[in-house]
């Protein structure tokens, strides 16, 4: 009985993930390039950059209901830096199901942003700026594989409470950069894969034992008919 309880506890420890939502984008890191000196990156943004050495950012993101001004909610920008070029990665955003929100993720190359007025202005409002002049303070001269991540956050609930409808509260999120092992499998899912494999192997073994138990019972029943 205790063993059964332990098994159930073990199972439900993994089930907590069910109560959270996830959205993700998968991409291949671009070739290393010199970061344009016309791009200045606010210190605040630099601190929240995701790199292979700093893979998780925990944040509270302001959201908005769709409106003519904000047709895709609020936009937030993060930099993905020091990537390994040609490596496949995914970025996930996870948030609690108790804060219903629509997140949309997309990655852009820096050049792409610099060429597009709209992207540039959105990125600028979020701290990613093309001020030209005193640029490159936060960017070294070295080349690197770098992308910008745009997160569009739209509130997705309805309540009769007018205050909440006008000012939807910020949503607590985890943003995670995850490299794929051999460009096939997300590295952070390896423990889950091992867990499932263990379950499968154990299940196979246990079913064998149960089957032989049943067979023996049936056989001994046949050989001693009373
Ligand atoms: C509406 O929501 C706000 C924020 O959660 C809360 O402070 C306020 O009491 C609510 N108003 C009503 C009428 O329930």
C-alpha cells in the first residue's frame, strides 16, 4: 500500500505541469555576424537577455486586450545572444492557467528589425533602440549569433469587473531558452523522456511477472482438481 502511495505521489509530482500553459517557437540560430553598431541595447534589456548560460528569465509581463492601438496586445522584446550558429533551439513561455492569456512568439534577425519601421518602433518602445550615436556600449566588437524575440501578450478572459477589464493584471511567466540535443530533442525534456522510458520498461517487466503468476495459478488449478 505504501509503495502504491509512493508511486502515485511520484506520478502527481509530474502532473503539476498540466495546470500551466506553454507556447513556444522553434528556430535555428543564424550564422555569427557583427552586431550593427547602430543598435543600442538598453541595459535593462541586456540584463534580461537569454543566452546558453542564462537560459531562464522569470518576469511579470504587462498584457492588454486587443484594441485598435494594440491589435496584438502588448509587445515585449528579448535578445537571444551568444547562440551557437546552426544549432536548433526552442524558446518556451510558461504561465499559470489561472491567468488566461494569448502569447505569440516570433524571432527576428537584427537586420530584419532595422529594415522594418514598425518592428523598429515596437522594439524601441521595449528598450531595444537604434540610437546610432553612443552605440555598442553593451555590444562587444566580436561577432555572435544573435536574434531578437518578440512576445505579443493579449489578455484572454472576460469578467464583469470593469477594473480588471480595463487594467488586466500582468502575467507571471517563465521564458526558457532550450537547445535541442543533436538538433532533434529539447535538452530540458531529457529527464521526462527517461521517466517515461523507465515507466515503459517497468510496465513491461511487471506485466511479465503478472502474466506468469496467472499462468501458474491456472496450471496448478488444473493439476489439482477438487
Ligand atoms: C475588481 O477587481 C479588483 C482587482 O482585483 C478588485 O480590487 C476589486 O475589488 C474588484 N471589484 C469588484 C466590484 O469586484
